[in-house]
């Protein structure tokens, strides 16, 4: 992991997933840079290292109704932009 992270520009992402919905994420977490998780009372806090905020944001939209972005703010911004674009299209 250290060798990979030194060769790539990686961004740490932390999200929280409702514990009762966690099972829906399945193996997709591994394709998005999953590195660890911590089970809390009603959520699972997951940490990722991603080389693509854009790709992560697009994946996040599939699970966004049962999750919360803890960091980074850039991911929050991009998810909001994508959600706004989607909303405009479905309202047309």
C-alpha cells in the first residue's frame, strides 16, 4: 500500500453507512479503494484511498441514501453537483 500510495495521487475518503444497510455495499467497496472500517453503534465508518474523486462520487450516488460523507469536502461538493444535474434531468 505504501508503494502504491507513493506512486499515485490518493485522497482519503471517510463515509458512514447505516449499519443495517451495510450489507448492500458488498464487494463494491474493494473496487473503490477500501482500506478499513470501524463498527460504531448504528453506523459503519469506512475509510478509502481513491485516486478518483469523480469515480468515487459516481459510485457514492448509488449508496448515498444510506450513507454520509465525513470527508473530504471536495467529495461532498462533487456529489452535490452530480445530484443537482440528475435532478434537473428527471424534472424535464
